[in-house]
C-alpha cells in the first residue's frame, strides 16, 4: 500500500537548538507504525512537527500527497490527522460528553456528530455511563478512554498516539493497547509513539527507533525485536 504520511529529512527544534536531526520515516496507509525512544529522544517534538506546532526548519512532511509545510494546525487536523496527547490532556472542568464533542469541532452537522458519539460510546460504554460527569472526576483509565474517544470524534485517517501507557497501571496499559488494535481495525492508520517496547512491538507492523533526535534503527516489528542494539537498549 502507499504511504499515507512521509517525513523527509526534517530538522526541527526550539529557539536555535535542533531536537530532530535529519529525520525521515514513512507510515503506510492501513498500518500501525511505531516510533520508539526514551525520554528526550525527540518523540514528542516529532508529533508537534507533524501537527504544525513546531514547524520544521527544513525537510518535508507530506500527508496523502500534500505538503503540510506552513499549514496551520487546525487545517492539518481537518485534513484527517488527530492526536492523542501524552498525559491525556482532557478538559477537567467539562463533562465527558463535552470533551468528546470538542473533538468534532470541525463538524457542523448535528446528525454526524451524534453518529460519531454513538460509535465512541460503542467502543467505550463506560464513557456513556459517565457522560454527564466532569472529566476531572474520572479515573486515570477513564480519562485515557476519553482522550482516545475525543481523537476519534474528528473521524481521522491518521491517529497520532503519544505515550498511551504513561502513568497507567499494567492492566489499563493492556486495555489501552487492545483499544489501539481495535481502532486500527476500524480502518484508521496509527502512528504510535511509545517507550513500552514489548507491548508496542506486539501490535505494530513496523517502526523506527529515535535516539538523540536521529533515527538509529528501522524495520518490521519482528526485525526491531531481533535487532541486537534495540534488544540491548530496551530489553537488557
């Protein structure tokens, strides 16, 4: 299949310091592609670059054949990219239902919003039970569901998921990864940015390893799991 997202030789960072150094990668349409790396490797900066929040100083980011350079974040989202941010970032003083509706801010058709809401509730029945509850009173696991559900409300073609296991108990991490697999089964392409290597490689088709702002390894999930350097760095 063709690449839905292609990143070509980008440099990006903050002030005068580059965090990403000549990074290239491709996300095939219909795949789960992972980006592995420890804290400080540049993973979140990569997501910010894709979303136009930290525009690359050089290089190209191409989504579905269109160069995203210079496009504002809201336009990038409208083109079909949604992000599940690190730390969930739900709106604590809004209800669960209000959080979800914000994910569909680009849609004016009330019937379509209702359809999307029904699909999210089918995936996460607990969110329907908590619909009128303030997001700040939800458990960590429920907030994780809410963050993913809010991302799905824009009907994305590509879902960027940043550290979904962060701060969650092992059982909830397992549930979260099962949800990611289910989302992929709905036809959504996924770029999964994670430190949890075992769980990630268990569901990914292919991936990349980022270290100090550079891609240091790439291949299929099986190839990465068998890579001696990756194995030493992450499995010990």
